[in-house]
């Protein structure tokens, strides 16, 4: 059985925690998530201005996911000899270029180029984040650092869509993207100043080294659990809006309020999860999909009171946003020598599972409506909990 009570990773570069570096990376993660999801709230004006359909604008989300999968798998082996500080700053500069490219796009091709660039950043930055946290803070502080990273993620999820919509109505969609440029520029400068030099700690094992990790049963169970967790989550979460509109005839203002509750609860979850992990990582890994499965089951049973559903979805946001922190902590503890490669593999699996879950959920929702869709989500999450249990029990 794997020992989850202590870390087994190398000693961090500095004995003292470099929280300035952690917060600099958190600002970058905040800007990255905002860049990734801002088009969701700007589909209509972007489609009208670029003379394309809303579906074609939405395809920009798919292409960014595709490039994120590719980059997350090959970033670590292809740049095995590069200083990690240099890579993180370079990726942030690519994000700046992507945002500028999208804001000046005058055609569908230029827009898609910008989305491809942000996909490179998503895959590369997230795959390096866990290993970087392990080198910025002492081993007992790694879960807290990862929770801070995910706090930037959660905060962006709260405000990106509503703020993007507001700025789009005032400044136009191009102006909304341009508002991100100062934040990205600050992140570039802050990271360059705050991050220490982080030379590569391992030799390249080849571009397909991530797949070699599947030789370990521990990795097979862990990555299966991650895949099922995110597939089950997005089978349901992608269709929260049509669920509320169909089941409760919710107005756009009510839907926005519910989404804000989910996002705010998720932010609170990222603040609390490090304490739970410190008490028991095993409990966090198993409890998250178990409770989410129960919530999905309750939602599928068509509870008639709107307020009860808000509470359930708030609890969903609290757990779903915090759960990835537990899995990143698992990577840091269980695979310290392969943290970068394992992190890249997990990013690829997460991106693929999100796409698979949202697509599968869409088919179910169109054919059977939300009860069956949410029951299936509950079943997938239940199997995620089982896979998590076997992950904990596997040596």
C-alpha cells in the first residue's frame, strides 16, 4: 500500500517557502483560465463580427483543448534540459501573444491561431505546475501551494464569464480580451523576478515517456480515476444551464446567479481542501467522487424546489473545484521522481475526459433529457470512487 502520510520527493531548491513565486504563478493561472473561457460569454458578438457561426467560435475551445493534450504530453521530455523558470515565463509570453492575436483577429483563421496558441500554454503550464510547486515550497506545504494555484483557477471561473460579458457590452469583445493584457504582462514580470532558477532535474526519457508510466498499476488506477472523475463531472456540469431552464424555467439572471454560486463555492473549496488533504489524502480522493455521485443522483430525481437544487449545485461546485487539488497532491506524493511527466499525462487525460464527458452528455441530453444524463453522470462518478479506492490500495 502506498504511503500517503509523507512525501517522497527531492528537497526543494530553498528551505524557505517562496510564496511570492507561488502567487506569481497563481496570477498567471488566473489569466490563463480567463483567456480559455472568456469566449463562452462572447460567442454572439464574436460570431457577428467575424461573420461566422456561433458553433465555429465554439470550435476554438475544441482546438485549444487539442493542442493542450499534445503539449502536456510532450512538454517535459522535449524540454528536459531547459530551466523551468524560463519555460514558465516563455509560456506566459505565448499567452500574451495569443490574447493579442485574438483581440486583433479579422478572420476565422487568425482567431483559431490565437486559440491554438492558448492551447499550448494550457497544456504546458499546467503540466509544469505541480513539479514547480514541489521546488518552491517545503514538502509539507505543497498541498497548500497547489490549493493556491487552484484558487486562481476558481476565482477566474467565478468572474471570467460575467466580467467578459459586461466588458464586451461596454468595450466590445476585442476590448474585453485586451483588458487581460495588463494582467498577463504583470505575470511575466512577477514570475521573472520571483521565481528562482529551476534547472531540469532529470534527463529526457523520450517523447513517449509519459505512456511508460502505465507500466505501474498505481498509475493505471490513478489515471483511470482522474478520467472518470472529469468525465462524470462534465457529463453533468456542461448542461447545468439547459437543466435549469428546462426543469425550472429559470431566467438568464437566475442561471447567472446559480453559476456564480457554483463558482464562489468552488473558490471556498480550494481554500479548504489543503486542510482536508493534510488530514487524509485518501479520504479526499474517495469522498469527492462519492459525494458528487450522490448529488448527481439527487439532481436526476427532479427535486421540485429550486432552492434545494441551488444548494446541491453549490455543494457540487465546492467539491468539484477542489478535487483536482487532491489529485495533484497525489501526483506529488506518489510519483515525486516523475512529477513533470505524470503531471503532463494527467493534464492530457483531464482535457480528453472533459471533451468526452461534455460530448457524451450532449448526446444523452438531446435524446433523453437531463434525468438520464445525470443518472449516467452519477454512475460514472461512482466508478471514479471505486477506481480511487483501488489507487489508494495499490502499492
